[in-house]
C-alpha cells in the first residue's frame, strides 16, 4: 500500500530533500547537491514569483518509510507565453517499484488537473536554466553538478505510466588539446574582423555586475525559440542573477561584444565540482566549503554550463570565437577533460563546437510528456 502525502511543513521538506541521499548513497557517479541550495530552490522561487505555483509529494510505504518524491510546477508565465495549459514534473525519485512511480505521477496529474492543466512535461525545472531531462544512457559516467542523475529503471517505469518522448538531449566529453588548432585561431580572427567583434572582460565588481545583467538578458532572447522555453520574470531574473554571480570567474567565461560594446555571445564554464560534492555529502560544514574551494582552484575537469549567441549573429562562426578564449584558459590551467551540458539533439550549432576536437558522446537524456 502506497500513501501519497503533500509536503506541508519543514519535517516533510526535510524528508523530500533527504530521499536521493538515501537512494544514491552507495552510487559513485551521483553528484550530491548541497542541501541548503536544494531547500532554497524548492521554497524561495515560488515565494518570490507569484507567477509560479508548485506542489511537492512524498510516497510512503505501509511502515511510513519514504520511498518516492516528486514536484509539480505550474509556471503561469509559460502558460501565458505558449498559450498551452502545461505543467512540469521535477525532482522525481523512487525505489525500484513501479507502483511507487505510478502513485506519484497519478497524484501529480490529479493535482495539476485540478488547476486546469492539460499536459505535463518533465523532468523540467522552473525555467530553462534548471537541470532537466531523465538520464537514459551514461549511468556509469560521472554526473555533472548541474544535471540530473537517476537509475536506469526510471525510464521504463515512466514510459509504462503513459509518458512519451518530448525532447532528446545529448552530452559530450571532449579532450583538451595541448594547443589550439591553428585553423581555429585563424578562423576566429577572421570572424572577429569581419563583424568588428571583440572580447570583453571585467576588472571590478561593478563591471562584473553589468556583464551578468547582460548575460541574463541575452539568455531571455536566445532561448526563446527552444521547446519548453519560459520567459524569465523579473523575480526569476533577480534570483538567478544572485545565484550565478558568485559562479562567474573571468578565467572561465568568454564574453563577445559588438562594436558598440553590447554583449552578443558568451560561454560560461566551471571547474567540475562533482568530486568535491561527493566529499561534502550535501553539507557546506564543516568541510564542504573547503572541498568546493579546492575544486575551483585545482582541477583537471570542467563543465560547459551555458552558451548563448544573439539571433542576429548565429550561423556566423561566433561559437569559434567563444570557445577559443575558453580553450586558452583550459590549457593554461591544466584542464584535460570538458563535459558539455545537455544539448538538444537537433541543435547543430552547439554540437558543431566539438567537431574539431577529440570527443565522445557519453550521455543521453529524454524529457517526457503526457496529456492529462
């Protein structure tokens, strides 16, 4: 007998956050998020943005043990933008029992239906900046800190519950060369000269803040054509602004401006924090801060977190400019391997980033949907 309960208090929220730490405690590929960050993500956004409504569910067995969890998100900005009454399921985890999965999804569907939602998609977060997509291949690859990890049986159970493929993503790992290929250097110089572009940088806190504002604005423009896009509200912009500001390190970001000093493209990468997070085990104290600090300075792996190019400059070789600068820093800092974030299967602009380098396709993801 599976009981589904709504998360209504701090105790329930603690149980919701704790479940994946119990499920994956012996898994050497999972990157445990910091628990305080999870709490902030689950509670702060619905509180600061009146256009977002969410409900969290716990599944318990007949002894009261938590055996599953799931979040349902209704982003009314998305409904207004798309004209479709769509909701999202997120943070879904469960033991290897299809009845747990079925009970969670049914409860989520019933609640969404009561809000006049006609379709659920997921796993999907509040916006395109959140982790998304169920892992379907690459279970024995080290997970990124900014992506979802799950067991192989998740896919089978969710499909058996009537969900179909909505989007597919790919992830690649590439080997950093000892030096940048000469043809990449020449091509990047040609593109910069042709369109009168130049690299931007920041040397003060105010300059960093201004670049961050332009990055958030560019994301809202560049991602508008992607399936599942949600325009970033002012409240969400402010939230992500505060979240990503500390992550911006000028050594690992490539900013490209036009002749008027306007940002037209960027690439944001981070040192890999996966192994540091595994050591921290979800906690910043007593040693979590140290592990993360150490990983930010001494690392041979990095993650491509975000890349965006203004629509007016797409298909013009801007990715080559963006990547050339980042690659120089990889080589300087001893980075040997770089992982992409999930790339939509048909997004050739991003996939073409890797064609000049030694790379491998090592993970696949799917986002699912169901008409309810």
